[in-house]
């Protein structure tokens, strides 16, 4: 049981960063960014290139990957989403699908289809009270918790965080009160891109790096964000942890490669019974 808890928390923390990125962009812009999986893949490949090709240590390469993810997200907003401001969420969703397909094919063109891994030293696992904990799991926990704490502090105690909450609550009123909406939106995309790219690094540590890795995580990320409450960014973290635990618990009676069924089932039940999530508020249209 202890091993399942450790594995479930690790899975949940890997999902928490892109789920938070998805919920953050949705809360401000009110559309589900389908390209979040492509940002995960891009961040992993940028990190791999800096780590393996340039010989940088993984921590420096991860920083470059997060910065690259932020720049890609801002560039996509400037090239595509900014021109669609004011359109329906469905229009922006379709646009993000096009962005995802384009980015994934560019990555495949430049990097090929072969799986890759980071250049890191092999370390023996640790044992705590009979529970096996890999070095990668400790790194994932430390990085994910640090990133989540930084985002929470930004939300709670900075001017940018207050502006984000104001736009999420009432964009028209926020603009009337002098909030620079476009600059805040650009900051939201930068933060979302960095979080997704950092998640790609954690996925690469946990398994391998390949062009479909972001696509494979897309359904669990959407499920985690909706489970917590897609319009409530920090609630998406709770949704990710709950889904990670549920997926690991499912391995008691399902083969590990069938864990995706859990995400499908949770998504279906949520959409039917509580589409605003476990911790979110019911949406109201005026």
C-alpha cells in the first residue's frame, strides 16, 4: 500500500504542473488550450537538446526548457490566439488543435521519432520503511512542489497575481480599473508554457522522451483540471493528485497499460454529474 501511495503521488505531481497550466489559461481566457500537450513535448525536447547535445547539467537544461516553453507559448499567442480575442471558446479550442498538430510535427521533423533519455547518472533507489523510492521520484517531488509553491505565492502576494484573479473574475471591470489586460495575458501564457515545459522534463525523467509524449498525457491532464475545477487553477492540483492516486490504485486489478481507462471513466462521470469539478463553483452565464 505504501508503494502505491508513493507512485500515485509521483504520478499526480507530474500531472499537476500541466493541469495547473491548463486551468490557469482557462480561468483568464475561458478556453481549453488543447496545445498544452505539445508544450509538454517541446519543453522535454529543448531540455534534452541542451542537456545531451550541449552537455549542460540537467538543472540548467531544465531551466532552458522552461524558458523555451514560455517563449513558445507567448509566440503562439502573438501569432494565433491574439488575433482571435473575443471569439468563442470553441473557435479558440479549434485553433489550439491546429497549434498542437503543427508543433508536434515540427518536433518530429527536427528530432525524429526515436525515444530518448536525459544524460543523468544512474542512482540506486532509496528505501524508507520498506517502500522503494527512486532518485527520479525525489527529484520530481522536489521540483513539482517547488514550482507549485512559487505559483501559489505569485497568486497570493504579487501584483501580477491580483491582476490575474481580477481578470478571471470580471475582465471588463478589471480593464475599467486600469489592469493592463494584454500584459497580464502574456504573463499567463509565459507561466503556462513554463509549467508545461517543466512537466515535460519530469515526464522524461519518469519514462522517456518521444514526440507523442504530450499527446499521451493530454487526457489525464484535462481530466485532472476538470476534476479539481478547471476555472480554479490551484484546485487543479488537487484534481491531479486525486487522479494520480486513482490510476495507481487501479493497477491492483488492471494491467498498468490500462490505467488510461481510469481517466476516461473519471472524465465521463464528471461531465455527466459535476462538470464544474469537485472544488470549483458552478458556472453562471448572465
